[in-house]
C-alpha cells in the first residue's frame, strides 16, 4: 500500500507558505500519498496551532501521529537539513560559473577556436560587468557595506557610489577593446585600492566582515575571494595597457 501523509499548510490570498510547498513536494517524491489541508485564513491557522499544540506551520502527520514541520520531515526521511543563512562564497562562485562559459562560447563564436588569452580577457571583463550590475542594483546598500573596509570610501563616501560604475564601465570597454587608456587605468586604480583595503582589513587588522563585492547585504565573507576579484581586475588592467605596445 502507498504510504499516506496529511499536510496542513498556509494557503492564503496574501501568503503562500514556501515551506508547505516544499514539504508537499518532498512527501510526493518519497512515495507518499498526500492529503493536503490548506489553511486559508489567519483564524484557521491559529485554531490549528491551538488544537495541536504547535507554534508553526506547515505540519506533517504520518497516520495519526504528528511528525512536525519541514525540518522534522527532512530529518525523518534521512535528508540533510536545508542550509541555513550564513556566510557563503556561493554568490561570487555563481558569477564565475556563468561568466567563464560565456567567455568560452563568445571566443568560439568569434574565432572558431578557444584562444586561451582572449577567453581569459572576456572572462574577467564579463565578471567585472556582472559584479558591477550586482552592486548597482542596490547602490545605497552596497555603499553601506563598502565604507566599512575600503580605505578611500571610509574617508570620502561618494567614492563608494562611483566604484560600481567604474567596474562595470571598464568591463564593457575591455570587452570591445575600446578606450583602453581610459578604462584600464581607472580599473587599475580602484582595484588596487580594493586589494590594499582587503589585505589591511582581513589579514592585518583581522576584522570579520562581509564583502560588498556582489552588492550590499551579501553573506560573502571578506577575504580571499574578495582579494581575487581585485587581483583579477589589476591583472586585466595591466595586460590591456601592455597590449597597446604590441
């Protein structure tokens, strides 16, 4: 016989509980026939909590026994808990994970081959553009995080509002090899300041901060990845200027 479960979850006009949706999906994927009981008002939710002496929904019942919420369901099924909020490099790694294949396919489309140097140029330039976009989507929040460690922004706050434009703009120009003597020096200046700022804050002062590299309010720890971003920009800037002599 197919295993059966009852699920009580919030399904309101102004709130659809995501954990209830995930619990229902998890039950179905693990072979359960789900008897779904949507709670469609605050009154129904409160009445359910009082009747079953619990303080949250969704709630899963296996037979007549209440198992608990989504976390308890994952534990019962032998699944690892969902990752909790905390510091993570995932946002930056996601950028690199996408921009690298973008560079590869662009190089192939334009040249019919995977030229290593051009692929690296495009990879860094695309990464600069995407990271600039992430900062620009909430410029105020980015500036709030940036002034905590950048040496120039701490003394002249407007610099924090300029930085994302320089990063994204330089990346755009470097993709096309345009205005190199404007884009490359500008990127070199801001990335050098950034690298020195990260080294001072993390490796000298030993401060525990989040990086604003993917925008304000991120959970990316300030450290090696942040320094890598700046070092990539420095290398790209020097290389683009050096190419002008060849």
